[in-house]
């Protein structure tokens, strides 16, 4: 596939110190769309031009720069309004795209499952709908005739027909996605009822979430569980994957990988992927994976936490996982830990055991050590507890099976009728206030 030559245009508002990073990211987005960046034009402004985004004088400079660099497309660093897109397309006489267009294009290319494809299509159509006029500037606008479209030229007739088709398709996708969401919710409720703690990987795109997911799968999953796509690229994976991780000498947990975040992630995409992103909302613990080798990692943390807030996951406990730390710190120093943070190398499989230990401190803080006597005819209860709790001792008595079990308060209350003694200790062996 031939690369498209593109010219990038950025507006630095009020000397934003993160502007250079944003433009570097825009270049990466363009390259991910198989585009060759042949030039960059920047303008410093106090506020964007409402009709052209950039200043009217700058438009001529962009047009000339595109001609000199043989650019076929001009890409702007922010989302353009329908009016701005229409006016710029007319003035530049070239294809005009914005940051949102690039992200939608990448998502469209990366989507593999039926759900992800429909989510991306829905977001793209919602983005296109108010911009149809700007996409049809080359067609005639006024004409005569009779009937409902009598005052509309070929361009406007086409726009109206397109609008109807798009609105119909959006409604169709919405219905189908609602059915898939119901299925996902059913699966999620089953996982919640299982009592196995739920952990979600979140973070900026390309921070190493999939690498950490695969490290966990390869190290702690006994069967031949499939790994996830792991690649050094923006938005390598869009589909949520859930795997049960059962480390030796540790309690099991469900680990889910989620779509990566990025600055200025289109709202329609967040809305479209809400059901997928809600894996984070219903988690017991979030592992926020951070690329510690990226000098802008603090900005990535800010973007991630803003997105978590938008999807309603801001109150979930977070453990900060500073990945790729071997690029900054001496590998012999790893893993390195402080309160709520761990520095490790997912690629080098350094720090996994320590990470799980830190996770357990959060996941099992509400666990209680107690004794239960379960009748032999109710062996299913023991099977459940073996799955969701830690049975430390088993004795077979005449009246039933006596177990010493470390379980969550939910199981502690649910199986109250079987309890015979509460040791007064929690999962860490500390005295519990309820004893």
C-alpha cells in the first residue's frame, strides 16, 4: 500500500508547554495510518479562528507548504468543527483531516471482533453526520425542479440521502450493540458472583498493558490460554480480554486488558466503547500501567485518570505500575516499590511476583480467617470456597468437613450458618476489629 504524503498543522494556544508532545503524537498517529509526514506548519494563537481554525493569512502559507512538500492531505492537530472543515477544504483545495479522523481510522483498522467493528463504525458515522456538507463541497449546491427536494442541487440531494442512510445505520448499530451489551453484562455478573477478584489493566496507549497481560498469562496460566496482540504501536489492541490468573502460592484473580487511552480521545469513541471500558468500572482493582521511559508519563497519568473519571471508574483502588523501568533505572534495582507504586519490566518479566503481592494487599484487605463445618451432602459449598477463597486446613469429621478458610466478607456473611469459630484475623494475620 502506497503511503499518502501529509502536511501537519498545529495551533499552539497560549504557549502550551505540552504542545510539542501533542504534535509528536499527531505524527505517530499519521504514521499509524500509513501516511508520510512531509512537512509541519505551526501557528501560535491566543484562541482558534472559529471559521478556519488557523488565521486567514496562515491558510495561504499552509496551501503553499502543501504544494512544496507535495502533500495530498492536510492534517490538523485538533478536532475541526463542521464549519472549519468545510471552509478549510474549500480554501486549501485538498483533503482535510483532523486528529479525530486519524484516531477513528486507526480504530477501524485495528478492530477485529464484531463488537469492536460495530463500535468503531458507530463512532465514525456519528463523526461524519454533521460534517457531510464539508465532504461534498465539489458538488453543485442549488438547482431547480419539483418535489420534496426541488430546491436542492445534486450535492444537497446527495447529502440528504446520505444523512438518512447514516441515521438509519446508527440506529441499527445501536440496537445490535445494546444486545451485545446485555450479553456482556450477563457475563460480567457471572464473574462478580464467582467471588474471584477482578483486576483491570488501564493506561495510556502503548504503555505496555498487553505485554504485562501476556507476562501474567505465560507465567501463571496452566492451560494453553491465548495471549493478546503485543506490538510497539498505538492502539495495538481494541478488544477487551479476560483471563483467570492463578499464580502458585497466591490466590487467583481475573485480569482484563482494556483499550488504551490517548489525549483528546474522541468523545464518540469513549461513548461507543463504554461497555468495553466498563470492565474497569466493575473491577476491584485497577493496575494503571505507565511507560516510565516516556518523558511525558505524568501527562499520560493525567489523561488516563480523566478518562477513568468520565466512565465512572475514578473511585476504584489503583496500583500504579511503572513499566519499562529498566530503560531508566538499573535493572538490578528492579523491582522497586513504594506505597501504591511498583517499578518493573513486563517485557523482562521482572517484578511480577512482587506486583501480585502488592495486589493482594489491596484485593484481600477485606478477607477474614474463620472455621466452618460443612455437611458432606453440601460439598458444593466447599467447591465454591476452593474457587474463590483460600482453604488453609481441612479435617474430615463424622458430622462433616471442617475447614479453616480465608474468605472475603461476602462469603463470610453468605455462609454464616456453617461458621463455628472466627479466629479474629484478616488475610494478613492481623487482628480484626470484628472479632
